[in-house]
């Protein structure tokens, strides 16, 4: 099942096209972005549409450990970049995945992956704050 907002992206992908800008994936409700996908943590979403896209997951600090599970689900579909924006904290993070040492045998879908979440540096966080200003709920 594709989340609200993803069907339009999926159809573009089928036509050989894709969004040319950041796709905002919100767990905090609707936000006024052209490419908005609304998610919740309780549904197993089809995220195939996210392949090779720049994705920003907007969540709340109170979502805590559930955020990691959703980021890992995104990782399986190999977006170009994943960032995390904690709306209530006004903090951004770059999310990186890398294979576990010793698991790099066979095809990549059989590898085991580690996740590293790095705080954005000051200018990146300021840029994200500007992007979200007036948008955050």
C-alpha cells in the first residue's frame, strides 16, 4: 500500500520521470509542500517510489524509537539521500547507511546494514529551518 501523496510520484516513475526536488515525508500531518507524502508508523508502506530520490522525513521527538524503523524501511528502497527533521526540536540530521563488515558477500539486498544519524552542521540546520519556517505545525 502506498501512502497518501506517493501515488503521484509512483505514476511519474512509471512514465520515466520523477520529482526534481526534495520529497517531504511527514509523520506529523499535512504540510504545504508540492511533493508531500504522509506517513504513519503503524502501516507497512510500499516505499518503492522513493528509489534514488532526495527524501526528508519530518517527525516529532516524541516519535522516538519508531523513527529508526521507518528510516530502515526507506533504506531498503535506496533513496539518493535521507534527512530527518525533528519538527518540535527544530533540528536536522543526515542519515547514512553502510554495510556491516563481514556481511559484504553476495548481492547487496543480502547485506546487513548499519545506520548512522549525524546532526546537521550549523549552516545545514539553518537552511532546513528556513525551508520549514512557516510550514511547521
